[in-house]
C-alpha cells in the first residue's frame, strides 16, 4: 500500500513508518492535523464543508462505499468532473484565441493601435501586439476577457456553493467546476462582470440549490444562469455589438445574418462553412468552434462520461426537422431553407449538444429516453430558429425545455417496459 493510497486509515504519514516525507505528504499531514477542528464538536464545525472541499479536491476521498449493496466503481464524482473539464478545455482555448482574433481584426478595421482601459495597459506592459495573424497576440488579448469572467464566476458561484453546504452541513460538490466553465463559455466576451456575477448567482441558487443541490436539480444550472441574463439584460446578451470585444464595433453573428437575409447573405459577408466549423467567427466565448466541440465529444464518449445516444438523438432530430422544412420550402422565411450541415456549425448547436444536453443530472436516464430526449432538443431548436424571427438561436431554450420533459420521458419509457413485460408473461 502506497503512502497516498486512498484506502489507508486516516493518520499522519510520518507516524506510520514512512521514511521519506514529500511536500505532498506534508500537506496531507497538515490536513489530517487540522481535521478535528472541523468535524462535529470542533471549533470550526460550521466550516466542515469548506475543509472537505479542499481535502477532496487535493486527495481522493477515503469515505467511499466498499461493501455490498453499494455499487463499486473506479471513478468518483471528482474524477468525473475533471474529465468534463478536460473535454471542454479545447473550447476554452479557442474562446481565448477567437476573442482576441475578432478584437484584433476589428481594431485593424477601425485603425486602433491599442486596446483601451486596463486591458490595454497590461498588454502594453507585456509587450503584446494586436496582430490578428499572431496566435500569441490573439490568445493573450482574449485571455484579458476570458479570465476576469471566469474568476468572478468561480468566486461568486463558489461562495454560494459554500454557503449552502455550510448551512446544510453537506459537502461542497465538485460539480460547480463544470458549471462555472460552461457558464462562462456561453457568455459574450464583453459582458459586464457584475452581470456575470448575478447570472451565476441565479443559476446556482434558483437552478440548483433551492431543489436540494447537485443531483436534485432538474434544470442545467449553467443554462439557467444564462437564460436569466438573456431575459433580464437583453442589450448585453444579444444584438450585433456584443460579440466583438471592441467598443464601437458592430459585427453580427452568422445566425443573425441568416435569420434576416438567408444563407446567401452569410456567404456574401465572407463567412464560409469551414470558417464556421473551425470557429473563427463572432459569437459567444466558447460556442463558435464545432471542431473543438467534436474533440470534446470524442473524449466524453471514450470515457463514457457523455451519452452518445443523447448527442446522436440531437443530431438526428435536427436533421429530420431541417429536412422537413427544406422539403416544404418557403419564399418568406430564409431560415427554412438553410441545410442541416449549416445548422450544425452556426450558433451554439454543437456546444449545447456535447456539453449541455448531456448533463447527467438534468438529462434523461434511460437509454431509450436519451434518444427521445435528444430528438426533442434537435426538433425544438430548429422550430425556434425557423419559426421565431425574434430569437434566431434556440439551443438554450430547447435544452431547458427538454430538461423539464426528461422525467416524463423516463417515466413513459419505464411504464412502456413494464406493460411490455406484463403482456409477455400474461
């Protein structure tokens, strides 16, 4: 048994004959030493959730089920959430690059030589330029927008998580690591930080904690926070001026252009399918690159964290609904004639399919139900995009609608299985 084996009894490593104590072992010893202060009867009993969160994040928890009738598995919740964070990392890096690329390109078009405010001061101090052809310049410029949003989100949302855990005397769940990064990647790059704080507060408190916390919420908390911002502050969450992080620059997304003037206008504006697939287009921070979403989907499916049935159901539902509209045709609605492979790469379709629809808590649980659940999302997103000219996206509302329907879908699948078995053995 190794010194850091999670099955070892709690105790100082140096007290059990470990000859060489590493810095990691010293940290483990420190956490063991201060633990009595946080358990029941200790001076800081109210802060046990905070202690457990630090201990659980740094080391594999030792309090796991090892005997029947509990299911034993090699993966815990912390590792599951880490896998999701790894899967979304390509989108996070693309968010930084594309935000900087769009900003640097806009600055060149406007003849600006330096970004304004504290971001410009920091980039100047670092000797960073504003060349859209430079990956480093684009990454660092984009980081100036991505990092503040993420820091505010993790701080405010983490505070709410810790508060509810302390009041309920529960553990702080690692699920917020996923909620925070997904929430940030759905935001416009130039969103005011105080609005980001309000949105994540609503998502955590109303979308999850009021229902009992992780595992009991029936809505995706990241999408709940974004939906709250969309309907509360529409000027900062929609329009043509919020997607490029340069004041005074107006650049419409491909989806908004297509909704007004159709696909030919998108192509006339210089947008190509491959450009949209790679993600070098205006849009929310992490939703633009279908390629990065596919990389994340591959990892989630390989590790069996994300349901391939849901992803396939969303895609098939979208293709079937789009094909129906294409067959019916329309002379007044340009979105009705957009092919399915363009729907795949515009807006947040790919991001929502891979990371939002597959949320294991708010999605359907049965295998058949996952196909139906995914198909509902694919159907609703196309209906919203085609039939609602005032809201050209639709993915967020489609997933939230399917979240509400997921328990009913699973119930229907279970009851159908029961009836089929009853008929089989009647």
